[in-house]
C-alpha cells in the first residue's frame, strides 16, 4: 500500500517543465552512423507541470534532452570498447505527488535504466529506496532533502538551496551591506531549516541578521512583508521566495522607498522577473548554483545545445544544472567498457577533480564533504555558489569566482 506520509527537510521545489509524463526521447541522428550497440536509457525525473502550483518550466527536461540530441547527432554514446549507443531520455513527471514519483522510480528499475538525471523536489523518501534496491544512481538531484546529501546512490553536482540561501547574506555584504540585513522567506515545511541556513551565511559574513520573516506561499499582498523587511532601514534585504512572489516582493520593497541592496536566490524565471518589475530589477543581486553564461566552455556548449534542441526554452540556472548533470553522465559513461546502472554507479563514486567545464568547480565524489555545514552533509560534494546581478535589464556575472558560503568570509 502506498503512503502519503513524507518527511521534508527543506521544502524547496526547484521546478521544471515537461513534455509528457513518460515520453521517451531519442534525438534525430540523421546523417550520423547507426549505433552499433543497444540503446542506453536515462530518466529525467521531477515535478514538471502542476498548474495548481504554477509549475510549468519545460527547460529542465529539455536541457537533458538537448544533451541527448547532440550526442546522438554525433553518432551516439561511445563506450570505452568503441561500441556506440543511442542515448534515450524518458521524462517522468511526479506532479508533486510522492506516489507518482515512486511510480517513476519503478519504471526506471523495470526498464533497467542506466541512471536518473536530476530531481528538484523534496520527495526523495518516496522513491530513493526503489532506486537503491535496483542499484540505479541519481545524478544531479538538488540538495533539497536529507537523502540527496546522504544516500550513496546520490551524486548532487551543485549546492541547491543549501548553498544559495546562506550565499545571500554573503553577497549582500560584498555589495556593501556590512552591518545589518533582513531576510524574508517562503513559509514552507522546511522554513526553520531555511532560517538556519540564512543565519549560517550571515554568521560567516560577519553581519547582523534579523529573525527571518515567513511569507505564506499563497499570499497575494506582500506589502506587509516588504514593510517588515525594510523596517529600520537595514543595509541589505534578502529573500527566498518562489513563483511570482519575488517580483511582488521586490516591487513592494522598491515602492516603499527603500534604496539599499536587495538579493535573493536564483529564480527559474529570471527573464520573466525582469519583465515584471522593469527598472526595479536593475541592481538586484542573485545567489545561484552555476556559471552558465557564455563566459565558460560549459556555458557556451549548454546554450548551443539548448538552441539546437528548442530555442524557445529558458536559459537559466535550473536548466543549466540539469544540462550539466546530463553532460556529466555522458562523459563518465564514455569511460566505461559497458554502460549500465552498476558500472555508472561505481564510476560516479570515484570521481576526483572531474572537470565541470567551468560551470562549477571540479567535482570530487571519492571523498565525503567535510565543510562545516549546519548538519553533516557527506555528499554535498560542491557547496559553492555563483553570484549574478541585473544590469540594464540583463543578467550579468557579479564576479568571476565561486564562493563557499560555509566558510568565514
């Protein structure tokens, strides 16, 4: 019997879009030599399209499919023996339902898929046991739940909200908010944990942070939250909000007459955010996970792949994370004599300074994370964040370096 009971450490839904819940994708390989071996299949698993929650961002599974299209166009996935394989992507939508996520995991197990790529939700308890029993690795899940940073089948490549949230006070300090800051957060199931992360970042930044203010996710009027955030005219205002709340909050903060620094986590719709708040977006500071603009080798390939696959899909931190997760799978798989879940799981656990194409620091999975985080997160292999700002209506890099928010600044 299925259960609806879940344990959420941090209710951060890094959402993404969908084509269909179980749509297999094989990119057009016209002009390329026919693969000589059996297809290799991976799953893009997530909460992809949920109208009631305002979730509809097709760029996430699209990013994984974009990698497959490039690989297949170039002749397929080539293993170490020289055999080539068509790379197939099955997109499975959990729709914010732990039972559906478990169904997706069972599908991956039944079809003996080589890996699951990405996952942005908080329902890992519903399906990790299924993947673990089948020996299937999950590559690139966002560290939004305890299992992602503790379970041996999990290989997160970025810090997710666990890095982005404590990164906000550090970014604000660097921008000039050196004494006082406030933090406004979405009132989700993991709100106390979010507060702890924000306070951890403030401590490492050496700044005073007021007690974070929670905002209900369905609150239409955020004027009271903006008033609380700007009370006493702090030097910096930080936020962790989802959906359309960031635009409402920033607009309300600016309309209050506040002139200080404002920073938040990367929105998965940065382009829409700029459109919604116009000139008020200029100067906004953003704590993100990847360096995905065309300033890096990976950023250039990512954007080229996305354009070749579907130039209507959003280019943002979320799609970049999932593209890099899929590309990491490909580059690891191509070192193996045969590509299956067991060999991929073993190989993923032996990476040391594995090149992430400049989009994140090199990835090391053969050593547990030893950073002084608020909790023991042995598989938070990459705790860093990367900072952006909005200038003249466009996202630009704030600086050229990655920052570890768990280290004193």
